[in-house]
C-alpha cells in the first residue's frame, strides 16, 4: 500500500479498527431502495445464501453500519439480521406466493427513527406437472379435512418461532444422501385442479436411511401429521427453521439440541407419500424457501 490509503483498501484488521472508531460520527441515511449486501469484513457472508430475490428465494439487503444489531421486520414478522457493527445484513425469506415487484422491510435502530427499505422481487417461473390420479387422493374426506385444519393451526404456532442466538454459518448439509426426486417450487395440477407449489425438496432414499440435522438446532416439534407423516421441526435461531417429513422413525424429543450431522430419524413413507423419500423444508421469517440455496 502507498501512503495515505483510502480506508476501503486498508488491510482488513486495520480497516475494521478505522471504521469502528468512526461509527460515532456515521449518519445512517434512509434508503429508497435497498442494495444487495456485499461480503462483510469478517467474511461470514460467504457462509450465507446468495442474493436471490425471487418467490421462494432470499433477499440479502445491506443495512449499513450501526453499533447495535437493527431490528428488522417484514410486515409484522421479524427478520434475520447478521453481520457486525461494520455492516449489518437482513436476510429476508420471500414466500412462493409473493408477486414480482416492489417489497419493503422496516428497520429500527436505537435512538433513530423507523426507516423503510424497498427492494424488488424478480419473477421466476417454476416447472409445472400435470397428473391424473384417483379423485379420492385429491379431495379429502370431511374427517381428514378436519384433522388437517387442526394440524395446520398447531404448525402455524411452530412456524412463528423466533429465538436467539442467531445462526452465523448458514451452509447446511443435506439431511440424507440420495437423488433429488422433486425440486422446490414445482407446481402440480391434479386432474385439472391446481394445488399449492411444492414447498420443499424431495430426496429419494430407502426406508431406514439415516436422517441428520442439516445445521445445529433445537427440536421444537415432533408429530405424526396427515400429509407430512412423522415429522421433526428444528429451530436454528433468528426465524430460520427446517423440517423433515415422512419419517419411518423419530429418534429425538422436543427440547433436544442437535449438532450438524446428528441423527434425528430415518427415511420412510408415512403420511401422504407414494413411496419412501425425505421431504426437506426450510423456512425463513415464516416463508418456505428453496433448501438448495443453503447447500454448501
């Protein structure tokens, strides 16, 4: 380096010291359009999903510098914020049902006015599959529909989990080995009737194949559900959750803390499944997002 370098080209440790010393004099502007986050000074951003602002994707939005972690919300839902005082980043899960166009988050910092950041959701066309099946597999019997409604109300409470500590490394490992038999976002039409897009990744594997925790997490729900069969939900912190479904057995209990790669069950075909496979879902700020974005 030559003399009198810009702080943006200082070695990382010197740059970090320089910027932290100047935070007291840094004004945070109100931005009309949020910019995708760049790599942080610590390099932690390399372990986060890339900026993919599409339905079912993730928006990585730079919040700038601040001495404390900002509180960010998408509507009333809290959003995961990672980084450090040099640069905070909001990682916003985008629902599959979101329409392309402008979207917003709110950012609150101590002793500062609430500000709004806008970002653009880009269009994405997922594949569509037309299927002819027996009518009884499409239209639920009244008792099955009532059970599904009860289970859905329970799982809404699970999906609202938002806890600390926040995760740092978001690079997940696939919970079981195998071929991807159905990808996230696939739109299925049964007997001419559109159904909800596929909200996870299906991995083909034999019954009994071990299922492992994709990241460190706490078991927050175990149950046998009408559609999902034997299911385990994990809380990874900061509104990042994962679920594995159709298990043949469950080896964990609610409240257990798991490390990456720790066994939690085995592949099966419970619930509404035509054969043994694992359905793996990932949720961020209550939006199901593409698990493939988290694979290292």
